[in-house]
C-alpha cells in the first residue's frame, strides 16, 4: 500500500507541475487543505476515492491518470 501511495503522490505532483499549479492553487481548486496535498504528494497519506476525484477534476485529468506513471 505504501508503494501505491508513493506512486500516486509522484503522479499528483507531476500533473500539478505540468499544469503550472502550486500546492496551494491545487488545494483551492480541489477544495482541500494545502497540507493534505503535500501529504498526498509525499506518499504519507492514503486519500479516499472522493479526494482523488476532487484532485482529478481540479487537474482536469481522468481519474485513472492519477495512477499512470508520468514523467
């Protein structure tokens, strides 16, 4: 589970940066706290499906994109 959280975190960060967003901007768009975005990106949080859906919508990507390796 820890490895999946790290992959997810890396993907969220990569997608966020590709969209030119700060953690604060992403948090605002997803209606989440910036510290929670940081925890997700560091792989220390196990977000719910609802939280992941909010992030995907804020990033304007498919839900599945959060789990696909991005460079």
